[in-house]
C-alpha cells in the first residue's frame, strides 16, 4: 500500500504533462493551428473506442492465472502456461483492434480542412505517421498489463512515471524547435521507448510466451462488449465532435472545443487518482470476501472524485467569468482559447456524467461482473440520429448527449439494484 503512492505520483505527472501541453499550445499555436492540433489528437483518442475498457478487465483477468506463480529476478517460478495463454488472448485482442484502427483512422483526413496553413500532403503524412505509431503502441500495451497483473505493478508505474517525464521533454523539444503540430507525437514517442525497454528487459520470458497456445474464454469477450455504450457515450465527445466542428464550422472553434475537453478531462483525472490509489486495497478486500467493505471504499472514492472534479470545475468557471467581465488575469488569456460560458458549463456536466459511467465500469470490472446488457444497438442509433437530425448547434448536441448518457446511467442503476442479490 505504501508503494501505491506511485499511482498518485503518476496521475499528478500525467496531469502536469497535460497542463504543460495546454500552456505550450496556448503560447506557440494560433487559434487556427490549435484547431488542427486537437483535430489530429482525435486520431489518438479513437484508439480507446477499440480498447472498449479492456485495460480495466485484463489486470484482474490475468491476475487469476498468476496465483501460483512468483518472480525470481526477471524469471517466473512455476508453471506459467495458463498465465501466458491468457496473456496471449489479451495480445490477440489488441492486435486485431490495432488493425481495425489502422484502416479507420486515415479516414479522418476527410474531416480536416486544407487551407493555406497545411497542405493535403502534409496533413495526410501527419495522420498516417500518427496512426502507425499509435497502433504500434496499442499492440504493445499488454506489456504494461503483463507487469501490473504479475505483481510488478510498482515497476509498471515507475515506467509510466518515466514515460510522462519523457513526454514533457519531447513537448518542449518539439515546440521550442518550431515543430509545433508534430508535438502531438510526444506521449506516443515516450510510450514507444518504454515498450522497447520492457521487451529488452524481459526478452527471455517473451520468447517463452510466443510458443504458448492462446487461451479461449467467452466470458472475457462478453465482459468487453456489454459495456460498449458507456465508452461510446463519452469518447464520441472528443472523437466525433471535434473533426465535425472543424469541418462544418472552423478550425478555431474545434480548437476551443478540444482544449475545453482536455481541461475537464484533467479535472476528472485528478479525482480518479483517489480511485486508482485504492485499487490494491479493494482487490485485497474483495479476495477476502468482504463485499460490503469493498462497497464502502468504492463509495469513498466516488465521492472524493465528485468533490475534486466539482471544486476544480467551479474554480475554472470562476476564472473564465473574471476574465470575461473584469479583464483580470490577462497574463494567460484562457477564455480566448476555450468555449463560451454556456457551452463550457454544459460540456463540463457532460464529461462529469461520462466519468460517472466509467465509475460503474471500474466497479463491475473490478469484481469481473457482466452487468451492462442493455440494448446498446438502439442506444447507438439514437445517438447517431441526434447527430444527423439536429442542426449541429453545439449546445443542442451537448444537451442531447447529456440526456442519452444520463438515461444510460439510470438504466444501469436500475439493473444493478434489480440484480443485486444475484451478484452479492
């Protein structure tokens, strides 16, 4: 538990690297370039739709197969065939998801305006390079899950911390050397270096892993796809809205939308740090069979998240209000780079609702419960219909997403209460 403070350190550094990126974007990019920066950033966000929350499942799923194993230096002691079979199942999923991502993400060039700032060729090369780098890191993502599920969680977070520090360095190098838009590569380059280190450090085990047969588990697949609507409801904000706004309205407006989304997600990360810090303790309590105590810890994490998010949200709205009305705090004129006050408040509530949905996922996946079995096909159709039939007024679209996501949460709350005896 003492070492789990590194999870907090990682989340703090993650927030700092995000803040550094925001400040550098505001300092070095004009509003139009900012729009291109965040529109290209949606290519990276797209990968998490293909993830479908797998990272939340895999650690517990793999940990079940590690029970009779232990580490001796960098070698596993015991029969590791079942564990490696399950790990290979995870790798197969990420490989297939990466292939789909490679075919889909270049289509984003359709949503990007070509003007005097960037030629079609320049943007296309950017998107292709970014796509291939993100896909490569996504294929290797199970390497970190391998460490976390095999009692090397502290090692994994040491590497994540180093990755964030490297990302800050790369951001500075790109921006200070006039490769502004290419700075979007910074986190991906740092993550690639970490993956190369893991491969080199555990190359003997990975050679053994390659020879093992892939494990087959239908429950594993069901657990992923049952919660798809939750992930769609939130990631649609950053993945579909930004390029559509970029193309229909202007790069400037998509840049404001993108920066506002990033800022609110940083607020959410601060609150989620409390949850991630408590994961080791919750798993230990759950394994002892004390579900009621797990519930208490989870609720404590949830209310802490709510408090931190709302506190930061209110402070941010206050700063924007002061800048809009009193021309104070002019050193960093953040209100010129984010949405207007009405849309800003609606978007903040939408992202809060989405993160509440994620908390449902975190809890059920921690207990490996299959609960999200609502008719998500109907939900997706309603969501897509809203995008086409509304006249793309941002406030109306955000309200529509807010209503749909709220209904989703209420539906799952009802289902949880109805099935509580079945699971507990």
